[in-house]
């Protein structure tokens, strides 16, 4: 079974605020999983994706 991370854990692991993660999800149309109650949860792959996005942004790349 894959490891699931909460929004708070994702924020700690990526160093990115939760509202920025949600923005990236929407802008890049990322398929983020949700629990039965509708809460987001992130996989290790999602965390790596966010870390890659952050690195590219720091290098000056735009989302689009």
C-alpha cells in the first residue's frame, strides 16, 4: 500500500504553503487523490512533483 501524506505533511516536505500547492494543482491540472470525506492526500510521487515544480520556479520558469 502506498504512503499517503496530509496537506500539512506535504507543506513540511516541500517547503511550499498549502494555498500554493492547491494553486499548482489547479493550474497544472494535477490529479490529486482525495479521501472518502473529500480531503486531499498526497503520494510520494505527488511530493516529488511539487518539489520539481518548486525547483523549476526557483530557476525562473513559469507554470505555463
